[in-house]
C-alpha cells in the first residue's frame, strides 16, 4: 500500500470517528437538557417562557459541538492539506 492510499484510509477513518464520537456527546447532552427542562416545566409552569428560552439557547450551544465535528470531518474528506503534497510526490 502506497503513501497516498494510507493517507486516504487514515482520513476516511478519522472523519468517521470524528463525526461518530462527536455526535454522541451532544445527543446525550441535549437529551439531559430536555429531560430537566420538562421536569422544571412540570414543577413551575408559570416560568415556562424563561425555561423554554434558556433551553433553546443551551441546546444551540450544545449542538455547536456536533457542527464543529461535522466541519472537521468534511475538511478531512474534501480539503485535506496532505492530499496535494502526496499527489505531487506521486507525480499526479
């Protein structure tokens, strides 16, 4: 297996690992946040506007981690800085 194949396999594997592990944390965090928000709404229904607004802001912050992992995996797949170097070395 040549170096270009190794770089492509490592990039694909790392991108899959990044998006796979990067989606687990936000999913758990969003589930816990929603469960606690529902519990808070059941205990204090008069504060629904404040709880809902805080929930949406918190979920947006948690979801940004998954979006960053998605961006990193897309960079590894489509804009890998090592591709050009190895293509030049391979004569392509």
